[in-house]
C-alpha cells in the first residue's frame, strides 16, 4: 500500500469512529429510557400500562423489521444535507434506538423480582426503583448489550460506504473496489477487525468491573 493512502485511511477511520460514537450516544439517550419504558409498563411491573406497552413495542418491532440498508437508502439524501459526509449517522441512530431498547428491556428482566419487591415494601417510588435498583442491578448486562450494539454500528457504518456514507466502508468502495486496489480493501478490513476487538475488550472489562457478583 502506497504512503499516500495512509492519510486517507486515517481520515476514514476518524469518520467511522465519529459516526459510531455520536450515533451511539444519541441512540442510547433515547434507547435506554425506551427499554426502561418497555419493561416497567409491562404486565405486573411497577408502572403497568398495557396499552402504552403494546404501542411502544409495536413501534419498536416495526422499525426493527426494516433492513438497515433499505432504511439508509430511503433517508440518506435528506441526512446528507444535514450532516454532510457522515450522512449515515441518522439511519444509524434510527436503527439503533429500538435495538438498544430491546436489549435494555432484556437486561432489566434479569433483575430478581425479590429485589424490586423489597424496595416496594420499604416505600420506594417507581422512579427510585428505576434509578437505585433496576438500572444499577442490570448495569453489567446493559453494558455488555451496548457493546454488542456498538459492534453492530461499526459494521453498519462500513455498510454505509456502499452509498457514499463516509468512513472506512466508503474508502473501501471508492478506492478498493472501484479502483481495483485490493490492498486498500484488506487494510480497511484489518482496521475494522482491530476496532471491533478493541470495543469488545473494553466492553468486557467495563461489564466485569460493574459486576458485583
């Protein structure tokens, strides 16, 4: 690989990391409360509200049923006007919110019911139970689940390169595929593998550190 490609790879890596971080932060800010809502409004839970639960679940399931590539193609002309070269961020966020919501809901279901019942018996309000019982107890599992989401975002951000969404995927398509540069293709794949390994390692360490068991 020629030396002139190093700056391009560095720039593409920076775009990918930027897209993943921003998308993850925005999606988590919405997806985590959504997961709490899905869990706490379920049958027999502290904020039971079946109509709301079913409506939220219906929206989540509908968005999750749309393949990412279709969602991205459908809205990327609009998102490119907003965010420029990193146009994939908007579909990445939209695709990640319901994913995070379901993952958080699953993690909260792992919290022993006895802990919640004990908090209720001591007069804790639903908000206090969510903040001081459910989320702290489920946090190791939530971190592990969010790590999986980040890894999925890395792959989806690379997929965005197929339609000029920026990042490593875009570089691989424009230089590796269209200009017949297999060295660029290999370099982007290696970088993505390393990036995923780093994310998984850090996620595992953080989840282990939060685990009180």
